C-alpha cells in the first residue's frame, strides 16, 4: 500500500518545467539554449579567481552591494537601490511571482513565449492566461486589458522563441491600461537596438529583468537582476533567500559590469553572425523570423522539424525543437561561432538534399 501524497495539490497537479538539454561539454555543437558561444571577459575569470582566494568561510554580502553599484553606474540608473540581484534571472522571476501572485490568482503571458512563467504560476497554486501573438508577432490590445484576479503580466522582450520585439511605446501603452505590474524580461535586450530600461523610472508599473547568462557569456555562474522602483525592490527583498547570490558569482557579475566595451563587441559579432545565418537559412528555403536576439526561429515549408532536429542531433549538433500545440512547431537555433553555424548549415543542406 502506498503512502498518501503529502504534497500540496498544486504541486501534485503540475508538470515539471523541462529545460533545454545540457549534455556533458564537448560532444555536441550546442545551439539549443542560447548561450554565448564565446568565453566571458578575462577580467571576470580573474575576479572569480581572486574571490576564490578570499574568505570563503564568510557569508557573502546578502544584497550584493558591489554589484548593484557597478550595475547602476554601467546602466545609468539613479542608484543601487533600483536593483535586486538574483541567482539567475529565473530566481528573480520566482521572487516576482511569489511576491505578486497568490493562490487562486492569475498571471498573463504572451503565446508562444517562455514556458517557465506558467510553471512559476503552477507552483503558487495560481493560474495563467496566454495572449497569442498575431501572425506578424505583434501583440493585440488584449495583452494590456485589466482583469479581476490578474496580478502580474510577463513579457519576454525580445521574445523567445521568436526573437521579435515589442517597442517601448507599445510596452508603455500596455502598462497604462493594466491594473498590475508588467515585467519586461530583457534576457536578450543586449542584442537588440531598443530596450525598456528607461521606462522603469517613468512608469511605476514597469519592471525590467536582466541576466548575465546570454550576452555576458556567464550562464555557468547564475546571475540576474531586477530593475524597479526602490520601494518595489525593498518589498521583494523580503522574499529572497538571505544569501541568494554566492560570493564568487557576485565578484564575477561585478567585474562583468565594468566590461561595456567587451559587451558591445561581443554582441556586434553575434548579431553579424545571426544576420548571416538568417540569410543562409532563407537560401535553404526556411522561413526565418527576423531576430533581435542571439537565436533565430525558423520553419521549413516541408515541415519535418522534429526529423530535422533528430538528424542534426545524430550529427552532434543540438538545436531546440519546439512544439506549441495547435499553433505549430519549428526550430530555434542559437547563434554559435561562425564555424558552428557553418557546420549546422551544411547538415541542414544535407538533410534537405
Ligand atoms: C535564458 C532566459 C532567462 C533565464 O536567465 P537566467 O538568468 O539564466 O536564469 C530568462 N528569461 C528568458 C526569456 C530567457 O530566455
């Protein structure tokens, strides 16, 4: 006889979030989870080394003050009190959902987009509603409509898997009609020409999250942050773990904030590779959504996206095959080095031949 479940019903009912495959390093050309194909700035590695030689028996700064000062300076924010540091921006999203969305309440997200938001609602015993993008990846006015029980709206911008962007003007108009905070998840904003950071000071309902995982090449250290009004930051800080960021990652992230030049050059390089990859995919007959991020969303008129994914995987190339029910499926391919892109293109050509 089996034990009764001691778990909360919300947990028993929910499905687990499934992150992209993370095989041991070396075996695959890895174009499936939008990591930076290049190593992080050398100053960051040096800062981790120096921190590892430091007093590891002591707890880190609970609020990552050095990082917040450096980030405020680097981003031109009024001060560190506008920033909350987190163990990856996924933790920041968890803190936001815990802070704003309770049992029986609801969050809103666009569709198709980042599935993790739904998992975070599920954990809370909350529900979620999705507003579908138009055929040209515009969001309808319904995305900004207020509703009873709606407590938080989340918008990845640039969006994943499409790489498309909603303009700051549109974001503002959604925030103005909503009756709850609007979180702009800017995990990929460093690759785009526009972002919504400046809106935070102008509009108290707009919050922005950022991560060091993509543009800074630091997915391995887990560091992200929120930019919001100081009183919002203070409330949310009550929810976080006391020492949510460890000393090594605080040191790394602080050093990274001083690497603006590196960031600009790295992003420019990835954007150039992305545009070339887009052109080549189009030549192979793919429909490619113009991207503002470090990945592209593509579909082939012949379909077979699952088969293409499997074929590439057999050739040691990992991309992301994504299915969105009735909406359809496709491939999300991260921008790798030019060499990795060429290997991927060659195999696609072979598959299609
Ligand atoms: C990658 C990604 C994140 C997660 O970033 P971490 O800081 O690594 O947790 C958040 N949002 C979106 C849309 C992402 O693609």
